[in-house]
């Protein structure tokens, strides 16, 4: 009976920690690690039906340890459900001046997460499209592997 009780507690703990209720959207897209061209965008389509909630928007960059720069620039174009759009250029530092990576390392890859917007609302219901493009000066940037968009519910009321 004691073993059954311990098993039930462990399973309940796993079920409660497996679901992260703070995440509204979390998707990743691969880019060409051998050379992400500035003409190759990755797209994230987010369906929104609640304009009252407040969210935090984050991008996660996965790069290899052979990535030759200490930062990356991303062009982010947000297309609203009515067809209007906003464009942003974001710089994300990936390493300090000595070359030490900021993110979490797993094997030969580093995952670094940065805020894009904090405590923001979606202004209208519908589908939003986030297009992310390589914003570096090189014609093709090698060493970037994935770009992810994560949208979390904000704690701000």
C-alpha cells in the first residue's frame, strides 16, 4: 500500500509539472545551419481570440558553438489580422567579449532566450504572422540552427 501511495504522489507531481500554464504559444523553426540566407524567413502563425490578456513575447536562438559572432540581428515583421504590419530589428547578444556563451549549452548547441516584448496585448482578434529573417550583413550566416517564438501570459494584471 505504501508503494502505491508513493507511486501516486510521483505521478501526480509529474502531471502537475509537465503542464506549463503560463505558455500561450511555443514553436520553433529550423534554419539552414550551413548558411541562413536573408531571403529565407521563418514564420509563426498565432491565433488570438483574447485581446484583454497581457503577454510576454520571447525569441529563442539556437546556435552551434562554431557560430562565428557574439551576437545576431533578426528582422521581425509582425502582420496583424487586418493586413497591417510592424517591423522591428532586434540585436541579440549570444556571447560576452571573451567568447563565453550566455545561453544554456546542450552538446554543441547553445539556446539563448530573449524578450521581444514585455507586458503587451494583442490589439485585435485573429491570426498574427511573425516573419523572422536573418539580419546579419553576411549573405548567408552559418551556425544558427533554430529560431523559436514563445508567448507567455504575463503576471502583470
